[in-house]
């Protein structure tokens, strides 16, 4: 499973950049999310003392909005996770919801409001909060 794949992608030196590139190339959606979260957590926890810094390479929001043909992430949006049957954006949202990271679901969903709206309405854990997304998108006016 995922617990084995990500360390294997990182290799003995723990190279996040190579691991992320491999996960993206092979559309290993869980690996992409895990590596990005780990990188972000390291930077946020240790701040300026962290060996890693904020880097767009690890920004899930950029990946989630990169749907165009010219984007290095467009193929992620054409892939489906075999275990969940979800496309990239819904997969990222569910990954965070499964861990109780509901505010992050909404924050990440800002880059893909239609995906977020569909996801929230279909997830019993968040469906009671669909009104928040309706307010954000103007859906309450219809």
C-alpha cells in the first residue's frame, strides 16, 4: 500500500523532489498527496530552521488547478485512482476529509469550486456544510 510506496519513491536519501516527480509521472495520487503534505508539514513545523522551504513544486493547489493541456499536471486530471475510483481533485479532497482535515478541504477546493461543490454534497461528513460552499460560489442566490 501507500505506506510502502512513498518511502520506496524517496529512496535511501529521502529525496522528495524525485519521489514527487515519479508519483506525478505515474499518477500515484496517494503518493502525490502524501509527499506534498509531508513537505508542507516539515516547512510549517520548523519554519526558517527547516531544511525545506515553501515551494510551488509541492503545492497541491497549483496541481489541482493545472487542468489545461499545457500544465505539467494535466495528465493527473485524466487519471483515476484505482482503489477509490476518484479523479485527482476529488481524491485530494477525500484524502484530507478522511483525516478530519475539513478546513483544508475547503481551502484546497477554492481552486476547483465545481469539484468541491460535488464532493461536499456527496460526502456525508461534509454535506451539512454545503451551504458554506454555496455562499462562496453564489449558489445561494439561485
